[in-house]
């Protein structure tokens, strides 16, 4: 889709070392994003320095959106980032995920009006993360030696493997994409989610209720997740109970969402 303006939104929290690897992967894209937005849920100064330094070397706009660290508030900073995004099509990933060199190109290739896209990730073993270098590390060789796992989700093929569905299985916020107008229609991410758990599936579910099935994509639009211990932030809390209510109710729009930030430029 050559005329689609694509915004890449990368969420992060206090991992400037791995964020630098993710950003290095973005810089190597065969089709660069039209802009990058860093959705920062309260990182320290070292992340700001890393982002500002990288941004100076890129040919596209980079926006660093930051909010105070008051626990896991990823939905809030993502909504603020969506409000500030200029793209027609929004691709979401995390700051601990290195995109394949054809990641943006692939997401544009599978984008289709009336659908949102869920793509996949494979995993770089935690103890090997410091050695992983985007553009230099042979992922295939690392798969053979067990340094990268989930090979079925990490090998890019010439043709994407796609099926269309409305299932809950496999919804992950570190690699999904949707039309900005569809996200506006459901009022973005639901900020009533407290702590981690269920917030990404809630977005996918409300898109289903809007009448937007997903394209579940393998072998294209791949990211490599840099494994790490679970961060000591807010616990799981009530997220999945809220998700079950969204599924049951057929709710399309959330009450506390994107619309409160739409004056952001």
C-alpha cells in the first residue's frame, strides 16, 4: 500500500539497553516508517538520552512521549501516542522487540481495510541478549543453536501465511497493527485496566465488535523479543475479569480512552 502513511509506536519502560537494539532494527528497515513515536511509561533520563541521540540520525520524525512513573499505565501512554500520531496506519511494538529488516514493508503488504493485523514474535534467550546485534546476528544460526526459540514464528517466507478470524488466541500487543480510524472508533485503549493483563486483548475484542476481523499473520512482519525477567511493576490485578466483561457485553467503545487526548498535536 504505497500511499499509506505509517506510524510506528514503540512502548518502553526503563530498558534503554534493549530499546537501543530495537531502534537499531528500525533504522535498518527496507521501507522506513513515516514517523516513530516512543510511548514511554515513566523511564529515567538514560532512556531520554538514548532516544534523542538516535532521533538525530534518522530521516523521519521521532516523537518521545513520556509520562510520570505511577505504576503500569501503558494504556495511557499508548492513547497519548495515538493522539499524537500522524499516520493512517498504526503499527505497535515494544521496546524489547527487534523488528525484522522487512517488518514495516511486510506490515504494509498485509494491511487491508476492514481488518486489523496480528503478527508474531520469536524469542532471544535472556543470557544471549547482550550479544544480539540487529543487522549482524544470524538469526537462523542462532535458531539452530537454541539461542533463538519459536522458529515457526521467526522465519520469514516469501509469501505471508494469513488466515482471518475473530479468535482470542494469540493477541499480543507487541506486534499488532490497525487503521487509525478504527482505533478512533473504539476510543483506543481502555485506561480502566489496572496493571498488566488483558488490555491488548481488549482492543482486539472491541475491534471484533466493531466488525473488524483480524488477519493472523505468520512468516511476515516478524519481531525478535529480547527475553528478560518480568519487571517488578503492578501485578495482574483485575485485567482478565474486565476482558471477560468486554467479550460478554459486546462493548465497542471504552469510556476512558483516546478521546480525552485528541487535541494533542
